[in-house]
C-alpha cells in the first residue's frame, strides 16, 4: 500500500485564499507545502500580506450584474464609446479616465 506523504502546513494556511481544504493538496501555490516558517504568498480573505502588514482589499460596491454591464460596455474592455461607438486609439485606451471626443461621454 502506498502511503501519502506528509505535507507541511502553517497555522495560518486554513485562513488563506489559496487554501484548497484537501488533505492531500491544500495549497494552490505550494502543493508540496512551504519550506520555511512563513509563506510570502499568504493572502487572507480580508486582504493581502505586504511587508509584514495586512493590506485590506477594497469593498466591492457593485453587484454581479453591474460588473457584467461594465465588461460588456466600458471602453477599457470594448475599445469603443458606449454611446456613439467612437473607436478609441491605443493611446487613448491607456488613460485613467475615458472621455469621448465626439459625444463627450465620460466614465466618471
């Protein structure tokens, strides 16, 4: 009979977003377990660990439907204005804020 090998787990592993909750494969990043006493990829559900501090993720204020509409209509994803279908140039797509020069649509 083949025995499963032991995989090293840290105390914070069950709180990490990469935790799979599987006794044989519990981490997406380190399937064989971590080597040291800490994991540089530890990312709790509430935020991420950076330089020893937990950085909280911003709250999501949009519903799934609103996010899907953004994916379908926003110029960042479509390359075109949702009102007049003006095609933004590659340089314009790099902007942080979109404003259509023909119909003056803005994404604010």
